[in-house]
């Protein structure tokens, strides 16, 4: 949890001063990550370890959008994630007898839309609603292994799902970008974005 708090503080330092505006014609490009997994994707940003249990995971979501009207964004995003949990499932006289490890792979692509509502006069803080249509592929493989290396059980599965997602979030807008937290059935995500100016000819 402390590492996530440090990550959030570092992101806030990157987007200070006057606010970026979501005006028609501007674009956003950014990166999200799951800090808590949801129903659609199992991977998230995590690193924990103790005597009985350890897990490691990474989840990145490149995101690109266009502002079609003030505060209304449409775009696309790609989800890529991997996670591994391992735990000791059996003990005998203080010695581990078997351990279980599970690997997860997440891949997804989705069009999305967001609509932002200004809640402060300086327009730095906005609430937003969002929706997407996720084409998601998931795979997991689990193994139970004795401490001598013998595999005594395996289980695996692959799935492909097309599922709608709706959610909400809050964003802080700085000089050239924004930081947000959003929640949906994809999970709890932290996002950092850069606002690109319109490329209209004057």
C-alpha cells in the first residue's frame, strides 16, 4: 500500500500549475493501471511476499482519446496484464510439503467514452462517468507442486468475453495533463494522461 501512495504522490507532482482543458479537438494520451482487480481482468499492480504467500503482478492500459465536444471524450484502450500467486498449501513438522502457484494473463481491447463534469470553479477537479465495450481474453494455469519438484495437480482455462463496462471516477487536471481514479467492473484504476492540443490550422 505504501508503494501505491508514493506512486500517487509522484503522479501529482507531474501535473501542477494551471489546468489543462478538454476543449473540442484536443486529444488525450495516457496510461492506466489496475491497483485492484475487478470482474473482467484478474491482474493488478501488486508485490507482496511473506513465509506462506507471495504475489507479483503488472497491469498496463495504454489509452488514447479525442475530445469531440467540451468534456466529452471517445477513444480506445488496450489492456495487458500478468500476475502470479504462490502459497504454501501444506506443512509437516515445520517443513513445506507442497505449494500452489497460479499464473494469470489478461489481454483486452475496447472502445470507450467518458463525460466529465466540472465540480470546481477553476475546472481542476472533475467527476466523470465512463462506458466501454471490452473484448477480453483471459488465461490461468495452476500447479500444485511438492517440495521435491513433483507436480501433483494442474488446472488451466482460457476464456474470451465480450462485455460492457460502466463506471465513474474523479480527475485532477494540471498544466498539461491529468491524474484520475476510476472504478468499474474492470477494477479500480489509476490513470495518468497528457493533453495534446488541437492540430487545427489557424
